[in-house]
């Protein structure tokens, strides 16, 4: 993992994955060249700031400068006048889609925490507080949690609330403050009240405005990868003193391990609430969530098998340091480009191995 990160992925993405202005490209092709003209999503800018800051924390010294330049560009290009962050900028960094999406706000907060921890930039704690206050003021829903975006839209999802919890955990680690605790409690309360179905032991994905399960096909979608991501975060929340959700986490873990793996040990994209597979394809992000959560649970054999599978398939690209993000149910690769967004997931999982106790 260290060799792949330090010798292959981080050098490649620091060179080919960064534009002249310090902002990050959305994707590379399989020759390792940037794909021109793609809009830049703010969530990707934020994830890459985290990646290079965390790379520096692990010992890859050039990451500091890359993270700082990307951070400076993200602050200059992606922030709206109301304290929230726009959805996209153009490939040249000019404003494009002004939508304030909760998912993006969560990843900006996560990136600011990593940059504060590693770079020590004095702008970031006030900026994080301002961002979170704007979320509370402008996006709070009368039914609990926060709206998906401004303007509000349906369906509502557990996913951005999960990542806001992740961001609050990151900020608590670097600069404890009651504001992070209060915000985390909102996501955790929603987990108890809406996201986790205690009858079937599964995590719902899509909901109506008042947090009932979305009717129809969307309401049946279960993602084993998100099960394991929540197991990890619930354990971190317990360590932070935010309550013990161990019984619920155990059920999520058992469902994912029992119903979510294919014959090769990879996590599938989707099951239904009974555990029947809906989409037997796979994404790389789900495998990385499984690796770190298997290690957390002490299932080292499952983790080792999956690590071998990831290196033997997803990371076995002709140009080292790239990845095949997705495969279909028959094991055929699906992608014509390499999305930058996936490197965040690889970094979070690899950190658990390279920095025990992280």
C-alpha cells in the first residue's frame, strides 16, 4: 500500500491530476492524462485536498504543497457569498453551478479539518464554523436533518448526513468544539430514527421529506458498502463519546457480510431489504470501506482476501497509480476514465493499515 501510494498514485495525481491553477482535474484517462473540459465538482476538490494532506501526514512530503495549493484554489473558486459552497466550477475554475448541495458541504468541512490538522492554516477553523453555521441557518429541515440542497429536493438520502458525521469526527479530532458535537448528534439521531431499520437490520438509502422510506423501487435499495461505512463511523462516534450504537452496527455488519459479498469476496453494489442481490456489480469505494471495517472487526482473513482482490483487479492498471473504479456483475470493467473522487476512499482505507490506530 505504501509503495502504491508514495511511488505511484500520489506522484501521478500530483503531476497529471492538478491544473495550472492548483485545482484538481475530475478524471484522468487510462494513459494517465487529464480529460479536458470536465466541470470541477467541489466535492472532488475537497476530497483531493484531504488526500494530499493525509499523504503528507503519512510521510509523503510533497503532499503539503499540493494540498495547500488545492485548498487555496478551492477557497477562492468554490465558496458562495452566503458561506456555503457551490456545486461546480468550470474546468478553468470559474463559477458554474451555484447549487449548494449538502454532500459537497460535508466534504468541504472534512477537507478543512484535514488541512487544519496537517497544514495548520489559521483560516480554516473560522471558515469551518462559518460553513456549518450557514448549513444550520439555510438548510435545516423542519422534519429533522438538513435539506439535500438549496432549493430542497427529493428523495432525501442518508449519505450526505453520514458524511457530515464523518466531517464532525474529523473536526473533533483536530479542534474539539461543542458545535461539532451538536451537529453530529443530528445525524446520529436520524440514524436511530430513520436510516436504520431495526426490523430487518438494514440501512435505508432514500426517504421522503418526513423521513419515511421512499415508496417504490428506490425504497428497496440497500448498499452493503454504506452498511460498512456506517459501522466504521459508529465506532468512531462511540470513541468520541457520542453514544454506543454497537448493537445496530453489529446487525449492519452481519447483513453486509452475509448478503453483500460475491463469490470473489467483493462487495456488490446493491441488495434489497431481504438480502437478495439487485445489482451484482461492484465499485472500488465499497471495497475500501469493507477493508477498514473488516480490520476493525478483527476479520483479518476477509480483509486480506479483499486487499489481494483490489490489487489484483481494481489497481492492476497498465499505468501504475490509476484504478478501474467499477465492474459489472460478470466481472467486466465498466469505465472509460479514472475518477479522481475514488482516491479519497483508497486513502481512508490505506491509512488504517499504514497508521494503526488512525
